[in-house]
C-alpha cells in the first residue's frame, strides 16, 4: 500500500480514514459489540480519537448503540452493501422469494432486520402491481408497530421483550393500534407460537399485512419477511391462504440456511 501511495503524485493519505476503517475491520474480526475503551486498547489509538470517530459513525448510522456503552454495525452498513450489489448472503438468498411473493400475491414484499428499536428494510420486491407502498430500502420502522416488529420481537426471549416493553411506550398509530402492554405481549407470544403475525391496519390506516420470522442461524440477528397491501387486496377471506403461503416461504428460506 505504501508503494502505491508513492506512485500517486499529489495524493496524500488521510490518517483519519485509515483509523476509521481499522475500527470497522475490528468489528468484522471480533464479531461482537465493542466499547470505546476496548477499541482504543486493541488498536492502540488515543481514546478521545476513538470516541469521536465511533460517535460520528453512530451519527451516520454506520454504527449503532448496543447497550452498555457498546456499539455494533448499524443499518447504513446494510444500505451501502445493498447499493454495492447483492453480495449479502441474506439478501441474495431471500430476494428471489420476495420476487415470488410479489408476483404470486401482487403484494409488496420486504426483508427486514431488527436494529435496536427499529425494523430496518434491507430489501424489497414491489414491481408486480401498479400500486406501490412507499417503503424504501434503508427505511426504519418503529419496532413496536405492525406485524413486522412483532415477529422480530418474537425471536427474543420473554425477558428481553419485557425489558423493551417496560422502557418504551406503545404508540397509537391508528385506531386499531394496541397500546395495552399486556395485550401486546400476548400478541408477541402468539406470533412466536404461530410463526406469523397479521397487521390489520394497526400501523397505517387502509394497509394490511403479514409477517413471518426467519431463523437464519445468526446470533444476535433477528430477521423477518413481510407482505403488505391495501385493505381491498387483503380481505378477510384471503388471510388464511396468504398466511399459509408466507409460512411455507419462511420454511423454504430457513432450510437454505440450515442445510449448509
């Protein structure tokens, strides 16, 4: 790398960028949340330098707080990875199924992961129908909203769900939103038990949806797919058929991650 630098006339290496990438590579190598002191010690960097860099990356969404003054990769990493191409194993594996859902049901299909108190859309398929719901890749949805959040919560332990509910308020997004914490906890349990959750205009009026959890054998990663559409697309009569279809899709995806 140094020889290449000397050959580029007028090029001056930026030490801050070197340090920034060293911090990101440390997260990749250690595969766990890290605090400022631990990063500074392992890289032999000044603690104040690491503090400023880590908090800047957090502000940009590249890192996010993971509790106990530690950080982990944030949703912007997934957004940038998506823009660079479908190199992510999760995205490349699931995307054909999103296309299949979209083509066969005419519903918009999304892949999302939990990022703190948000569900982050990291891929989607919505080209098979003229009416598209405005949900872009990288969009952050409140975790305590709709079916997607419930199936992500269903992948956590009951103690973790209790902790989240004790520290956060349930919002009244629509007249159908559940704001009773005991009832909401039962809805999460039902999603865990049934392997699916439905959204009957709980987050956006006029919009219904389904969500299924994905067991992808990755520690500390909760993933899900959901399909949403207008109320006239998802009638009471179609709910059983769509529910069975999405659960089958989830099983097919999970086999891909467990068979390897």
